[in-house]
C-alpha cells in the first residue's frame, strides 16, 4: 500500500472508529485521547479505544487500547509484530512505555505533544518528559532547550507523525489529506471544548 493510501486509512480509523468512542468518553468526563490497533495485513481494526481515566488514571487512550487488545481471545488477537499502533495524539511517557513493553514495533499519531499543549490545553506530556526524563548535562548543569523529548526511532519501535508524512507527499495527495486533517482538527476542537468545560469534576489527578 502506498503512503497516501495508508494515511487515508489511518484518518478513516480516527474518524469512524476512535472518535465516536472518544465522544462518549468525553461525555463521561474523560480526556479526548484515543488509540486503535490495526492488522498490518489488511489494516482492519482489532481494537479501537479511548481514554478512561475516570476508572483508572493509568487508562490513557493508548494504555486502554493495549488493555483491551490483550483481553481479546488468543485466537482473535494478532501478534503485536503484525500490528500497526495508531494514536490520535503523540503518546506521553506512560504510553511510550506501554507501547514498548507490549512489543509493538511502530506507532502513528496525528496530533503532536505541542498540539496537546497548545490546541487542547493539556500540557502534561511535555511537562513530565522534561521534569522526569530530561537529565541535565553533568558538565553544564543544564538541559538544552533543543533536546528531543524522546528517541523517535530506536531499537524497539519507529514513530510516524502523520502530518509530517502528508507534508512529504505530492501536491494532489497532499491537498486532499490536509483537508481531511482540517476536518479532524475541527472535530477534536469540539471534543476538547466539551472536556475543558467539565474537567476536574471526576477526580482525574492531572485534569
């Protein structure tokens, strides 16, 4: 499958599989982060889930998807190496670890950490990565502001920023997919507004 077709399918999954369950989750007081696990062979969805922090603060969208994935019967659950991992938002430190420990060798995401902070008013991904993991240079005693927050390609997995993937396409494919991303931006802006209006009422530690 070519890159444009892959991106189109991933956007389909966000729109038709993840966003609907996220809308229900947000209505219950959860954040708007969601994830899906797809079979590499045909890009069919094995699991699509959303944030469920009102039940457990560890059930971020990705972590909740991983939980549901491993609850599937063994004969219906593909091997992790045969799966694509799709996150609506760039995974936080918890979810990066969950993806790694689960054995997935990839993940794709639509909205970046900066989007989570600037567009969705949820700054904790960057804050925690900097506060907990950004060890200062022992010689200078400081952390470079240009330091990457994590290794986006490493021995465990390779990450893929969907927006950057689209930017590398030819104009014809790019225009169509940018328009679809714009629509998803509007959809998630509505979900964000709903979450922000009622956040803090469900006992989530980092609301």
